C-alpha cells in the first residue's frame, strides 16, 4: 500500500510543480477520467500533457493539491482509493485565490510492476434543496 500512497501523493506534489508529463506518467494508457470540469467524461486522449498544461496555465502559479483521509484497499494487482482532496490556487488575472475541497475515487492496477491509475473520479456534492448549486464551501469534518 505504500507504493500506492506514493503514486497518489506524488501526483499531488507534481501538480504544484506544474509537471503535467510527470503527473500523467502515473496513469495507465486509456484510463477513464471523470474530473470536476465538463464534459461528464473526459476524452480518451488523457495521455496528452497539453490539456493538463493548458489547465495549469489558467492559474498564476501551479495549484496546490493536498490529499487527506486517504483510504486504500488492495486485492492482488487491483486497488481502489478514496480521499478528500483540497485544491488551492489563484486564477490568472486575479488577486484572490480559492480553496476547494472535493471527493476523489481512484482505481489502480499493477501493470508491469508499477501501480498506475486506470480510473479517476472527482466530485463536489450539490445542494438537494432544488437550487442544484455546487457545495463548494464544504470542508471535511473529523
């Protein structure tokens, strides 16, 4: 499980460095991604660092991602992990930053001796009061 923890926390650390290519080296070819951004499912060309580089460039500096409450379950060469992650950044052209907490579920497989992400799902809850507003002000409890 230490190897898997290193992959997950390593990806987060590489984001702050702005190294899209190194981040993507932790993903299997053809991985499935459901990120916070539209569309509902990201295109299958996820190994292209240009998309991630373009997103990172929308900030004054690369965002900081913190992985918390990480739980990992493994069975042979398959694993899944859940966490509550915190993204902190300043949008390009802005003087004020933001902090966003969101949920993450990862599926991983050991491929050629390396643990790689094969499935990534990120989400933010929404208000069930009929407004359907994203609940972006939530923080973890406990």
